[in-house]
């Protein structure tokens, strides 16, 4: 890709996801299957709205099937999938449907709580949608095709990821909500978000909204909060709290997905799973402190996503747990800033929506809404 972003004074190149690579390979294979002509490159539109034109490699053409590959490019983002080949095979079938499946190197889901059902290949919902849409663009009316995505190098790469722990076996996942990989050099990214905070300070804005990621940003928008004062902290919550003290910020409203914010309630301020992941332990211990049943505590500990764990909490109508958690998050953040900043917290889940807010968070929520 020839798109760049400047972070911390460094020019960093964007890349594209495994989902975009699979989409391009599937589209190219389908086109060649029904035209009988090889293609050198293929154009796709990503969910982000950017067009990509990607080179097609390793073409194998037969009478009723075509296979080809796209090389995954992560840009200047450190990524174990950078440079690997993602293959798609398009095969003519009876009927008019598009069947999407996985092959070697694409993991299979074996546990509940993920975005894909048990027994299915780990092709996440957004890339699944983009692949099928791209294939239909090349599919003649009245005909059907079976598309198989495979990632031979994914077998070995998966052994170095959390996939087996999550219940994804045999390979990696096909991922990507935007289709684009934003370069995330850690120091450069920290510099860039610190700069955002500095800019707000220089504008005289001393009341800000922090959110770890896109989910929080979107939820803040649903709550009609002022977006000009919102900063995505990514995993660097402690770093940004320190910067807020340095820049004399007066108020911070945290709006975050429970999957990230639960860690802060346990005093974890760098929330990347490679640094620390005690989500279920924190949920389970707080649930136990409320007198939760042993079987439910075990179920929470064995959950692989917070949404799955919340099922057990929701079934037992223990919403009071979230009131405790938001208060703990708030207190941990106040401790970090030595009580020099007013802090409020709102937590939510993609599946369950708003889970809880501390009293100060509720007060700030009204104050921070667009008029």
C-alpha cells in the first residue's frame, strides 16, 4: 500500500488484513474461474472505504476450479502474518449459492463465546461478508461457487498465538473489521496519542473522554458524547493517565468495553493480552465475593470472552457486580493520578450494551453530551 500516517514524527505505512487478502484472493479466483483468463491483479473495496489493488500470485487453473494467492502486507505494523500467502480456491458447484469454507491453516472454532459458531472455520463476520460480496460481483447469474480459504503457513503461526487457548485449533483466524492495518509502532503511537492530549490542552479543553478502542468510540457516539474531546488510548491507559497529570487535565470520563476495562479494575494499566490477561480471574473473584455459586465461578473462569462470562452473571441477575467493577476502575485510576483528576467510568459490552457507570460517571455522562 502507498498510504501513510505520521506518528511521533515517523512516517509509517498502512497495510491490509488477512480478511482483505482472503477477499482479494477469492474475488480473483472466481473471476478467473468464469472468464477462463488469468488476472495479474484484483481490485477490492475495504470496509474502511479504501480501494485496494493487489497482485495475484500462484495461479492454478483447471476446468472446474481455480486457485490463487494474495501476499498479506502488514505495512509498518509488526505482525506475524506479514508476507504470508493467503489462498482461495473457487470451484464450480450446482445451484446459485456461494459456499464459503476453510482449508489448511485456517483455524476451527471449538469453544463457545467467539464471533464464529463451534465447528466453523475462524473466518470472522466482517471478512466473511466481504468475501461473499466480492465473489458475487464476479459470479454469473444462475451459477454457484464454493470458495475455500487456506493459509498453509497459518498452521505454524497459530502455535505462537493465543488461538489454542481461545479454542481455535489448526490455524489462524481470518480477521479485520476495517480491512486495513494501521501501523502501531508502540512508541510512535504513544507519542501520537500524547500529542492529541496536548492539542486539546492547548485549545483550553481540560475535560476529556478516554476510550481504549473503536468499540468505545462507537459507543460514545451512541451515547451522543462530544467527539472532539475523545481520545483512543489503545492499551496505554496508564501512560495516558500519567500524561493527563502532566498536561493538567481536570476531568476524564472513561468509556470502555469491559474486555479492556476489567483489567484496570485489577490495577492493570497496560491492557494488551501479551502483557497481562486476568479478565476472567478478576470477574470470577468479584463474583465470588458477592456470594456467587461455585459452578458459576468455574464457568466464568473457563469463559474465553467477557461476553460469555457475562451470560452466567446475567442469568443470576447479579448486575450489582458491574456497579462494583466500575467503582474499582474509577478508584484505580484516581490512585494512579494521585486524586488530582476527577475520573468517571462507563463500561459496556457489544452483546449486552451498557453494563454500568459509577455515580461520577453518570454525572459526567450528562455533562459531556452534545447539546
